[in-house]
């Protein structure tokens, strides 16, 4: 295993568990504890994590790990959630997608469909996104019309935020807004860690006829720093089958249609 492979593996484990311990991760990766210590010191200098006695934790000064390392969390659930959400979108729709690992999977599910589009020859799907990684994947899909907002890029999520992004979204309407969130509470609604992301997500939801939130069950019943919208603004929640009956009932009482994938 090369140093780059080890660094990626360490960050994936950190994304999965929130912390790493030298001895345990050395055994998991099949390398020496001294090698892991050097790797953690290197990643700490890159501000990718915070060193602790005997290991490391998620960097306390950042909102989140970069998107590529978050993908390791709940990967099978995200695939099922994405497929279920994509199935809700009929051919020819205009869909807004924000950034995140789950919405990236939704984009892949949508793009993999062989939608011929309506008889008029219009695209099989129009996707509006502020996520650079999603745009990068969809730009080569000929049956997808891609619209990318402007804005200032956030390195951790690849999302564009700010007044330039606002200006594009204010001039369009969406059939569906499919939003990934950092937290979702039945009483207070949807949240993001970053206030700029929350603002863009709020505007995207406001421009849509139907709002779908996609998130794994670990984020249900939690709150984060910046509020996106209340549950009144959310039509459908697509989550995984590990959601407790109590939390599902709470969202149903709040008027949200819940799909467990």
C-alpha cells in the first residue's frame, strides 16, 4: 500500500468512525504503528485531521471532511436512497441538486437512465446544480441538459455559494429540488453545517414545485448550525430502512411523505 493509498484509507476510516486510534488502524491496514503515526502527522499538517494522544479525530476547525472522504459513510444505504429518489422523477423533468455524497449518487442514478425525453426532442432531463463534482459527471451525458450556477466554491463540498449562485436560481423554476442535508429534525426542519450552503439550499427549495430530502437515518432527529427550511417546505423524505418507527411517525405527523429504501 502506497502512502497516498494509506492517507485515503485513514481519511475514509476517520469519515466513517469520527476518530482513529493508532494501534487499531495499524492492524486494520496491515502496517506498523510507526507508519500510521507518521501518516497522521502528515495529514495533521495538511489540516485534514487533529492529532490526539494515541490517534486522531476530525479536524475541529473545519465544517466537515472533504466530500471524497465522506462517501465511505453509509455507502450501501446511499445507493438505495439515490435509486428510490431518482425513481420519483419522471422523464423531461427539471431537477435541482445540491452538493453532497447522497445527491451525487442521485445524479448518477438519474444519468444512468435511458430517458429518450419527450417527443419534441427536448432533453430527457434538465439538471440545475451548484455542485462542481456533479456537473463534472453530468456534462458528458448527452440526454441531460446541465445548468450550473456561478458562485464561490467551497473546497469541502465542491459547492458554489453566494450572490452569483443566488442570481441563477432566482431566474428559474424547478419541478423537483432534491436536497442532501447535514441534519433533519421533525420539529425544526432541515439543516446544513455552513450558512452559505443553507442559503443556497433554501432558495433551491423555494424555486421547486416538489422538494425531496435524501439522507441516511443517522442524520434524522438531529440539528446543525444553519437552518435550511421547515418540514412544511419538504414534500418527501427518502431515507434508509434503519430509521426508527418513532422518527418516521414524527415526520409523517409533520406532513412529510417518508420513503424507506
